[in-house]
């Protein structure tokens, strides 16, 4: 088996592998990151299963780990704090004040390019593969949305987290979230259109096109 494996490796190295290496070297000479587009298009965006639970990565926070007892009241308070500090992180990125990550001794600085996709970014389904639409901008690049979206019981709520150029406080977040929770608990369920996004990607692509055709919105 080892002898056969060595034979296969040599044949690849001197045949298709040699051609492939030449292509990749040529591609790398023209692009900053030669693997990025391949990785996104093939490893991620061609995947057709629903995002949840197959691709979405979530890190839950157990309230006990930070010394907070679990209750409906503390749930919203904790949510408000997390939302506020996510907004603070958004402001750091907008102001370009986030220090780039480095290796332990600081001799290598890692790319911060992906940070621009943390906010104002959507994965749009397509016929063959999905694509990422990114509208985040730093302040030096221009304006961009600071709207937060909350989905619950078939309804979609949205509100701006920046008022008069200032991030709203945790207390203001809590007030807004409390209104949303009361609305969800005391009014009828919505039409549930958001659940379409969790369908198989080809189905979501067809339904999204239908929705965009039926209820056209401004391009931005």
C-alpha cells in the first residue's frame, strides 16, 4: 500500500499536480489571497443545505457562568448588555480603532479584512451558489446602516442603535426589547416570512425571487 501511495503521489506531482501548481502560482501573482474565492465559492457558497443548524455557529452564554440567575427579567437585561457591547464593537470598526490581531510575540500581524463582514452583511441565495452582499463602511468610507433586527413569533422588528451619532445605552436597549417582548406575547403571530430563509438554499432562492418580484424594495 505504501509503495502504491508513493507511485500515485509521484504521478500526480509530475502530471496534473504540476499543471495545477503552475496555475496556482500564476493566480497568486495576480491576487492578494489566491485561495479566498475558491474557499468561499466551493467550500461555503455552493452548499445547499439550510444554514441552521448545518452551518450557523452559535456560542450560547449560560448566565450561571457570569453569576447571573436565570429568569425572564435577567434574560432581557443580559440581552440588552450584549446588544450594547456589540454596538460598541461596531463603532470601533466604523472608527477604525480596533487593533489588528497578532501572534504572541507581535512579529506577525493578521488580516482584519473579515471584520468588515461582521455587520451589514447578508448571504444571498443564488442559482448555482450563494454570494455575500456587504454594505459595511468605515466612517472614512461613508455612511452605512446601524439598524438592528429582531425576529420573534413570525414578526420582524427593527430599530436604529445610533441616535444623534451616539450608541444607545443598555437601558435604552432594554426598554426597546421589553416593548418587543410585550408585543410578541400579547399580539397575534406574524406571517412568518422569515422562516423561508431557513429552507434548502435552492428553495429559498426561488421564494426570495418571488418575494422581491411581488414586493419590490429600493435597491439599497
